[in-house]
C-alpha cells in the first residue's frame, strides 16, 4: 500500500482514540483532511478549512492539535487568540502595516510553508480581519497590509467560535440536531453569509455528557501514567483516585480543558513528595482523606 494512503487510513481511528464524544465531527474533518492530503482540493485554495463551534473544553482545539500532529508532526499548529485583535488599534499587529511590518500572520507565513493555522474565538476579531478571512479562505495567496503576498496552499485553516454555546449548555431534552440548527442560525446572525459559505466544514461540537467526561479523564490518566512509566515510575490509579481527579479536572464552564494539567500536577506532586522522603515512587495512587492531594501506597 502507498505509504501516504496507509497513513491516511489510520487517521480516523487515531482521532477516535484521542478525542471522545465528537465522532460526528471526526468523520467530517477526516473527509476534508484526506482530500487535502491527496491533492483533491481545488487549485488556488488552502488545503482545507473548518469552523468549529461549541462551548469551551469540548475538544475543538484538541482535535486540531491531534490531526496536525498526526499529519505534520509536532509544532505544526500556529495559533492566534483573536480576542487580542478586537480593537482597530491592534489590527495591524495581526495584518502588518504599510511601514513594512508583516504582523503576526505574515511572520508565520513567511517562515513556514505548511501546517495548520488555528484562529481561536474568531468572532472576537475586528471586522477588518473578517474581511481578510474572505480572501484567505478563497485563495491560496493573500496580500497583507505590508503589500507582500503570502502562500497558504500548504495550510489547513481552523477557526473556533463560542457563538451559540448557551444553546448547547442549557438543560434540555431536545435532540442534538435541533440544537445544532439553533447554533448555526445564531452564526448567521453574526457573520456574513459569504464568509460562512467559504468554510469547507462548519461543525457544531456536542457538550460533554458524564460518560464522555469519564472517558476523557481515563484517557488523560492513562497517557500520563504511560509517560511516567517511561521515566521509571510504575504507578496505578485506584478508583477513588480516579474519581478525585475527575472531580478536579472537569470544570463547569471550562469543560474538560483543565483535565490534562490537573492530572499532571496531582500525579507529579504525589511523586515529588515520595522522592523527597527518600522512597521509591511505585505503587497505587489514592486520594488522601486528610488533604486535597494524592498519595502513593506501595
């Protein structure tokens, strides 16, 4: 089998193993990615483009990081927090200016030829930047305010947005398809149709149900235990410790976003205390009834 075909065959299973609760998004994302990697995208356009919608901490950024890592390797995502470019005075920091400054976008495009451009919270950017996206999504070459042209033909473009998130977070028994339509309807109230229409895929991410939160927690813990095992620390996690980590790693408004850092911190602290006491950190992690921490029992 052609090595590229073989790699693309493994893309969807890989993403499904890493991103929980968003299977509907993964299949649509893989369709665009596979066409882009196989050269099936129309000439004169970026490799593919996505608009990911949904609440914080449901996997929009994590999915982007995972597919970029799989296709291009580490350090292949170039991320922009668009809330930094809300005011007119800050637009030139992004787009450059007539004095010759390339701006942050121009700097990335001049130094790199392929990868993923990730624009977080696109709705918070100034409207002049929205106009630039009309050009970016439609053409593989753009001209910025420094009057220089840049090539986007080797990039995927991902924009994230929290537009309509309140529709998804309200307690309801409505089917997801109904909530999805409500989010997309709100999207059309914010952005012009010509901008929305230029994205290859507009995908609404589902809120995380308790079962999905547990899957994400288990995945984060297993990945951290595997990383620590490579360092010589052979540890397991008790059921009590798992529940302890889940309670602290899943946030009411941030979703599963804090999970990885929570696991890394609390497991790292437990190992640190054992090492400082002169003992070997092997055994079972359990929660301590006397403190807000984990302990290691041999």
